[in-house]
C-alpha cells in the first residue's frame, strides 16, 4: 500500500489544510493489488471543507517528490463538489466507491447513489470519444512500436469503462483487469484475446511480434466497437 509515501502525503495535507481536512483516501490499482511500476499510479482523493489557490500553490511546492514518481496530483474536492460529481462522472465515482481505503477521516462516499441513466450516457460517450482519438493517433504514431504503446497506454481507460458497462447491466465488476475483460467479452460478444495479450505486455510478461501488432490493433478496435454497439442496442 506504499505506506511511507501515503503517510508522508497525509502529513503534508494536515499541515496545509489543518481542521479543514475531512477525508483522505487511496483508490485504484494501489487498492486492488494490480499496481505495476512504470504504468500504475498511486491515486488519491482529498475532501476538504474549503480550499484556496494559496493552499494549492503551497502544497504544490512540497509535492514535487510525489509527482516525480509518476503519480498524479491528489484529487481535491469540497463536500458540495463531490456530491455533484456523481451525475457527471459516474464511472469514476463508482470505481472509487467500490475500491478505496480511507486513510483519514470519514468515508466520503457513504450515502451516495448513482443514476443508471447518467452511467449509460458516460459509458457510450467515453467509448466513442476514446475510439475516435485512438484512430486519429494512428495517423501520427504508425510504427509498430508506437502502435503497441497506443494500445497499452489506452488499455486501462477502456477497461475502466468496461467496468461501467458491467455495472450498467447489473453485473458485478471484478477488481482485476483480466476478469473485467472476460466478463465484458462474455456480455458484449467480442474476442478477449487482444486485451488479455496487452495486459501481459503491460506487465512485462509477454511481447507482441512485429507481425502481430497491426492485427492486434484491428481486434482491439473491433472489441471496443462491439461494446459500443452492445450499449446502443440495449
């Protein structure tokens, strides 16, 4: 759980916000046990009663050590902001709600519910927009090496949306990426093999041969397209 890193970050939050600090949580791969150096990040969220630009600037100067490790800056919300995010970002909210650990304060997600209509809209919108960007990127990054990087770089984002699709259809969303892919493939009827292969590549356990790269990308796009069609037909 990267205890030393998280404890150091918590002490910084306490110094910065004092009594305004309400909650501090860690979520994502650090929580599910799928953290992989070079790809995974320590994802954190902070709930405060109030925040100023001065707070953020002061904290930013002391947070460089955390950011230089490749971690994103903590998500910082007030109570009112967090309550409204469930309507705009239900995929992210559900993921944090189901896979998080409270390191300080109260559980900020207690009592929050998600409207399935908002979840369905975000799943469809995110899949379509990311697929468009993926195709656009192929115009610029068209070598085998860069094509593999495009797939591995976008893989986690697509799998996060797959979790939203499973929840939308009333299915349990597993905590591990392979299980999420398998469950979504069974539901939407696509070939899971390119996704599983790419998970292995990200973990450094597998490699894509030059002759496999473009076919894998074709199957990767085909799988995403089938999930989009599945959502639209339901």
